[in-house]
C-alpha cells in the first residue's frame, strides 16, 4: 500500500515539491483527505465477496479515489480561502484582482452593500464572498486565490491540466462522469493503479505549491488560525 510519506519522498526527489518543516492547518486536513484517496484502491470486500464481480469492485474503488482527490483539493482551497479572507481586508488586496473577482462572480451589489454598511474600504474580504463558492471550477479557483495574492498554478501547468483541464481524462472531469453517470462509463479504461497514483501526486504538488506561498506571505502573528498547531506549541 502506498503512503503519503512515500509519495512525498518521490515528489521531493523529482523536484516537484520543496522540503519544509511547516504546514498550514488546511494542509494537514488535505494530507488526511488525500490519504483516503490512496487507501481506497487497496480495499477488498472480504472473504464473502463474490469473486465474479471483483473487477467491478476494483473499478468502483478507483472511481471513489478519483472523487476523493477532487474533494481533497476542494476542501483545501476552501479552508485556506475562508481563513485568509476572514483576516484580510479589502484595502490590503490588489485592486485589479478585487475588481476581477467582483465582476466575474457578479458580486458588485454585495460589495456596494458592504461598503455602505461599513462606511470604509477597510473591511474583511469574507463579507463579500458567497457562502457556497465553487472550488471545483478552475476559473473560480484562480479568481479566489488571485484575490488573496496566491497563484494556484505557477510552474505546474501539467499538474493543473491533469487535474482541472478540459480533457475527458482530467481528474475533475472523470470525477464528474463517475458521480453523474454511475459506475460503468466509457472512461473506465483510464482506471489503473498507476493512473490513480499519478493523479494523487498531481494534487499533492498543487496543494504544496499553494501552501509554500501561504507560509511565505501570511505570518503567524496575524493569521493564527492558519497555523493552530504552531500557535499551540508557543
């Protein structure tokens, strides 16, 4: 069975992630979630399972792993974004990024109402963010992270395309097909063990790239909720 540590070691050797001694709280949650994606394909149904249907069981578990990969990233982006926007004010962010976020998400009315209520531009960004923001949509992810000064892609165009690209075999499109079209689709040919592991690695690379930026940009003193384990040790 694969493990997070083994995959991170391989990614480190390949130069796709950097070695670090600090993680955000959202990153700890991501690692827990992605470990489930690693575990799912290894499960068996036990001695009472009908061996004649073992191929179906195997495909289903790999499908579940694909779904979990996107869920892990979605939770990571959402947790990160929610914490930062609760502690970052509109006067502290790039005006162009703010304008683009408001326009593309049709939030000009919400921004105006918040401005009238607060009577200042110095209010928390969270006051204009929708409660349910779609972090499975690549354009929405870019808008949200760019708003708080983070780049979700960087030099990892390949990993981003594999995960959120338009091809039918991108992780997010496979996830959509498996959730909405059931267990048996014409996409099952993609589901071998090495394919699933490669997509888990892609997700790890993307999450770690954002995590590195967060650590460099958002300090413990102001963003304590990002680093609860570190704060508790002090």
